[in-house]
């Protein structure tokens, strides 16, 4: 059980690191990421990028 819990904790920390990395991208790099992941249905990384773009009020 502890191993499963540790794996879950690690996954949550890793996801937070990915979200922080996307939030720390420059506008140009964020637009590049969004362009790469714009296909529908969007992947979770694409969704994160588009949420950050909306927060910054920028678009492709």
C-alpha cells in the first residue's frame, strides 16, 4: 500500500512540475507548444497550454 501511495504522490508532484514548466514558458514558446498540441481531441498537455494562453490573453 505504501508503494502505491508513494507512486501516487510522485505522480502528483510530477504533474505539478509539468504545469509549472508550462506556466514558466515565454509567450513565444507557449504559442509553439500550443501549435504542436492543437489537434483535436487535445491532449492534457495541449489543454494545459491553452489554459495558460487564456490566462495570459494570447492566442494562436
